[in-house]
C-alpha cells in the first residue's frame, strides 16, 4: 500500500511539472533545458552568416610557439576551462594553444565582446554619413523613441551605457530581460518597449539592451542586416579565414547584437589588430581614427553605481592602465577577451567556458591571468 501511495504521489508530481513546463513561455522552457550559457550555443540557435572574403593568413614569427604558458598561470588556465589562447605581436602569431579538442578552426561565442563590434559598425556608419552624429536622437531611426522621455535618448547615451533605460541585466535570473533576449524570439519587442528610468547622460549603467538598440539603428540607417554590414565593412576587408555566425532571435530575425558573434580565435584577433592599426587594414581605413579615439576614451563624466567617475569604459570598449601600459579590451561573460596593448604592439585572445567570480577593482580577476601570461609570452 505504501509503495502504491508513493508511486501515485510521484506520478502526480510529474504530471504537475509537465503541465507547468507546457505552459511556460518559450524562452523559459529553453532556459530550463540548457541551464547555463556556453560557448557553443550557436548550435542551438538560428544564425546569420557573416561572410568572409579573400583570406589573408596571419604571418608567424620565426620562433613561433617555442614559448609556453608560464607555470605561474597554468592552474588558472585549467580552472577556468580555457579552450584557446593566442598572442599576436608585431602583426605575427607568436604563440597559440588549444584545449578540449578545440583548434584554430573551432568557433566560439563572443558573448559581450560583440558589443565592441557594434561600436565599430556605428563608427563606420558615421564615417559613411548614414548617421550624422553620436548626438543624433535614437528616435530619428526608431519611431518608438520619438516621443516622451525616450525622445531624449541619443546614440551617445547608448554607446556610453548612460541611456537610463529599463533593461534588466540579470544573467542569473530566469525571468530577466537578458534571459528573455538570449533564449526568446522577439528581441525588438523587448528593447523597443523599454521605459526611461532615470535621466539619460548622467549615470553609467551597463545594459545589453543599449547595444541591441545600436544594432537596430545600424540596420535602420544602412538598410542592411547587421551581419551583412559587418561582412562588407569589417570581415571581408580584414581577410578573415572563416565565415562567422551571428546568432539571431528566430529564423529571418534580428542579430543578438549584444552577444553571440561566433568565430575562431585567430579571426577574433583581427579585431584587436584593427585597433593597433588605428582603424586601418593594409591600405584601407575601415573605421576612422577620430571615431576610435573617442570610443577608446573613458566616459569619465558619468557616475557609476559606486558613486565614482567611470575611468574603465568607453563606447562599448573596456579600458585600463596596467603596469604603465594603456590596455583596451573586449570582454564576454564566460571569460572571452580580446586584449590590445598598443605600446607592445600586442594582441592577446583568450576563449573559454568560465571566468572568475571575484573582481579586482571591478574587473574579473581572471582577466589579469590572461593579460599577465600574454605579456610574459610577448617578452614584457
């Protein structure tokens, strides 16, 4: 009798869970299935191709791959499940190493490194006259921002993360806008229906929704999909080896522009080299140096959540001074980094599954592992 009662209760619980799952929103069902975001999530999403053109191989230094990961950092490389690490110096590959079966052909999710790519595309759209000024109202491109407090939001506010909009940047919550955007099928609906929570242009508040709006502005201004514009203006001119994949919210939908640009470590490094080249690739200026100078300047007029002036962020780019070097970098939530050290003419790329939970002066602690290891390999 007890066994029968237990079985009955178990069946009831299973039935209740099945009904609850069935009535869950689509995005939540997907979030429950996959639990945590990972670097190969492009395999579970629809994607738009960012077409490559004529391949321009990286040169390799005469002593290519004769160095190794410094012993002091090897445990951290393993702890955070690194899959690829690359150091480029003087436009030549100095060192690369792979784990878990990954190779120079393996794609990985950029996560929020994509924000910096969107910034580059905004700069190009400005250079080409599709956008008149970073102080142009968002409403000039998106009708939903033409009236009320939203009419005050400019492209500059979106670039510097000071829009004051209501996007909920909570990665750990199944019910946040970030989770809905990542797993859902209506990104435009999410970002266009935001409200203004506080005055734009005063406070720094990192929100992925800002980047998504920038991508929608690019599409509205250029009449091209973001992937197509990125292919034409960046990916082909930079000589990428592989087509990249930009995950989209549904078939024929919009790019998840704040994340989800998928390519291999060698092709990711091209973005860092473009910064070292001051926006030029070979003899062609892809994005103006004047735009990059602004994008890589801290938005120090803004106040962050700790009441401090922001000296670590520009226009969708992270910045810091370290050991006397100016450092610019792209950053993703699972420890994706493209690090640029101009004084050493060096690019460091790290891809992997995890990053540190602890922070040093606001920066994920693992960042310093990849930076220090890269600097030692580069000879600093």
